[in-house]
C-alpha cells in the first residue's frame, strides 16, 4: 500500500464509533492520567500555544485547554474527527482556546516556530514517514519549545505473526519502534530527548478494557460489531498475542519528551535520513 492509503486506512478506522465504544474517550494507553503526566513534564502554563498532532476527537487538546488554560490547536487526518472535536470544544465552552483542523502530520499546515509545545499520543507509530513527521514537529516548534510523545514501543524483530500487517499497524503495533529508535528519529530532526519513561502496564490495562467491552458488545450489540467489520473469531487471538508480547518485553508503552535546540533552523530534513 502507498503511504496515503495507509494514512486513509488509519484515519477511517479511528473515526468509527466502534473504536470509541471499545477504547472510551482516550484512544491511547494510560488515558487522561498519562496525558496529564505528559503535560506536567512539558511544564505547560496558561497562555502557551500547543499543537496536538493526530488529535482524534479532541480529548487531549480539550483537556489541555481546560486544565492548563493553553491555546490548543488539534490536527487530524479524518475530517469527521475534526468536526466532532470542534463540536465538543463548542459544547464545553472552549471554542476560544481549542481549534481543530483537518490535515497531515507529515505536512503540517502551520508556519515555522509558532508553538510552545507539540504533543502526539499513540500516533507516531502509525505514521508511514516518521522522520518527516519529526521534522515537521521541529519546524513548527519555537526555539526551546518542547515535544511530548506517548507511544507504543516494539522489538520489531520479535513481533509474532498475529501482530504484523495492516490491521496491527492500525492498532499501533506493526510499525512501532524501540524507544531508543524514536529518540534517534527525533534527534535527526534537531529534537534533544529530555526524559524517557516506561509505562508498559498501561497496555495491559487497555487490553483488559478492550476484552471486557468486546465481551459486553458481543451480547448487547452484535450487529454493531458486524457492521464495523470486526473479525470476532480473530480478535481474542490478537489480544492474547499482544498481552503475551508485553509480558515478554516485545511490546511496551513509553512517554518521551524532547526540546528543540535554540539554534536549530526550521524546515528541512537533515541529509541522510
């Protein structure tokens, strides 16, 4: 598949109501508690301008706009998510501090050096061109601005067959990278890592949640699962494989923060990437 086809598949999957039914408001391990931890690591303060890349239905951006009183811009590849997020901002009385745009993380529609911080939760692992996305994060950050990521980590050479392929990629597994490799990708874009934290148990808790909700939906809304095209026979094996991979240290979840060097020029990818 082309990069654009992969992006479209991911965007379509995460704009479906069934995802919200299985994952809840936060589409990433650790939920809003880990988002708050990330925000604290970034030292967010009132009046800052932040960008939430792959903002989905707006949970992270709205939390930051409300709890930290920042100006939050969110960007997502799926127009339906953008519309839902903007509607949620309006309903929450946050439309003056939270604005959502449809766009591509690898080609951000913002000028150079306009954000104090960029956040990206459980999404870099799905981007086909991670170096390009990292270069865009750096470009839109002000000198000294910070990047905060929470994401799936993976020892790609040890992934079992059940956790490879497009479905696993959409599920944030197949193209996840080791934590050190994420740091290397960011460093190539001029982003110096400040902190790295492991939160592997957050994936186990999310797997537990998905299994419980899937079992409930099998009984209460089997037609919804069928309409969503879910392979109910395959789902348990995939979830069990993911749990085993976490236990074996093949899969994990991490929080990473980085800073844009004050002298780093915005824009182009470094040569050799």
